[in-house]
């Protein structure tokens, strides 16, 4: 499993789009820093990658957001779209330890 971390907002950067083009079904994607905005569950957001994320998730790719970064931006479970799961710092460490490599997208 490869862990992909994305730290830029999908509204201001192509980092998430670039990541989604190469992510495998056995991989995990973790949104950190301003990347957590891509997990918003809002029809007004106009988020263009939601269909790709839904399909990748159905195929087995796992999607996460970092709890501390969500809290810093006022985001909670109710504001996040499926399939994103909130993980804490210990969860981040566990993902990193389980990964064969980490690819950062910025």
C-alpha cells in the first residue's frame, strides 16, 4: 500500500487531481492542511473530483482526513463527504508505518 498525502486545496491546486490519476485501489489518500477542504460535503462547493473519489473508494482506495487540520478549519464529520474518514495523529502514524512508501502531493 502506498500512502498519498495531499496538502493543497483542490480549489487552488491540481495536487489532488494529479494524485487521483495515479492512485491504485490498494492505496490510501490522506488529506492534510488545506487539502482537507476537498472532503467537504457541499453542493455549493462545486468539487469536481467527487465522482472519481467515489469510484476509487468503491474499488478499494481508502480516503482519510487529518483530525487536527479539520478542527483548525472548523470542519467536523457532518461537513465531510463519504468516503472520508477522520483520523488522528496516531492514525496518521499507523498509516505511514503500514505503507511501503509515502507520496506527497503539493
